[in-house]
C-alpha cells in the first residue's frame, strides 16, 4: 500500500506524494489560481520538496476549480504586494522544474494565462481541455513574460512565439495545439480521465531511460553536438546497466525466444 503524504505548510497549493507520483494542485480558485507573493514562495518550496524526493518520478500539475492559472495576481501587483523578488522566486521554481530529472505533466483544466502558461511551458507534457484559453498578456501590463521569451521560440518557432508574446492575445486550446504549445486537447468532459490515463502512461516508463531522455532533450538546443554526444553515451551506458533494462530484455526474450 502506498502512503499518501501531504505537504501541510503550503497555503496556496496542495502537494501530495504517493510513491512515484506527486500531485501538485494550485489552490487559489477564488482568483482563478492567480499567484501572489505567497504563491511564489509556496511554488519554490514545493519544487524543492520534489527535488529532495528521489522516489518521485512523475508530477501531475493542475489547478483547482475552473482554471489552471491566470498568472500573477494583478490586484496584488497593483497594490504593491508583488515585486521583483517574487517574480524571481517564481522563475527559480520553474527553472528547477525544467532541469529536474522528473517528469512534469501539466493538466490544463481551464484558462492558462501569463505566469500560468509560463509554468505549463516548463512541464514535459501539456494536456489541455478544449475550453481552456492560453496566452501571455504580459506586454499589455508593461511586463515581460520572464524566461518564456527564451523557451517559447525554442518550442514553437520564432514567428508564432512573437505573435503570442508581442500581441499578448489569448488563443483557444485547439489553436495552441496547432501551434505546438500543447501536446493534446480533449473535450472538457473527457479531461479528467484523459489526464489520469496520461499520468499512467508516464508512470509506466522505465525510470532510468525516462530520466535520461528528459535531461538530454531539455539540453538539446544548448550544448554542441560533440558535448551532447558524450553526455548521451554516458547516460546510455547507465541505461544498459540498469535493472529496468535487464527486465525489459528478459520480457522480450520470454515473448520471442530464439528458435533452435
């Protein structure tokens, strides 16, 4: 039986650990999961906890209520309650997620705007409800969308990235799928079971190869070919020596014995 361990010190989100799976749910539903200063601190603390838990392999990230996250809490920002240090803490958490050798699955259950989309972009897979709107409206508030300025062009190409960043307009989930911002869109009524099925698909992967593949793919645009190849060969050797690889090969031998 897997023990469920909730992190009780968080005020704006809920983190639950259950063996290899963690669920991180953004919980400011009254403001569509917009983030204030406490949210930024909580996100950084939750990510640090995940990083310190080697048994966790997959993190399911979603929002409570009818939104994933609508980004920074504009009311708090307008009243001087959110500042540069909070934006930096938010980005620190996202950078740690991106660099972690765990798989983050974004369940975009509703509107995903600004810092919410930034958060989804550092996840390894994005499943969206067809009722969601996605966008980066920072330019309209005389802000810039943090390191999404770096990430989004790498994900979808410069032309589409500039369209979303410079106009600051929201697009439908289907358009976001066509642009390559999300991996898959499902009908709102099918979202919950589709999200659970997606989580199970990632949990079923051999841990060693999943970790290595994420780490290497994340660095694909940032390391020259020869350096990347050396890193790949090191991680490939680790995979070949792993118990998961031996089990996979044993299963193949059992299904396909050599003819005598």
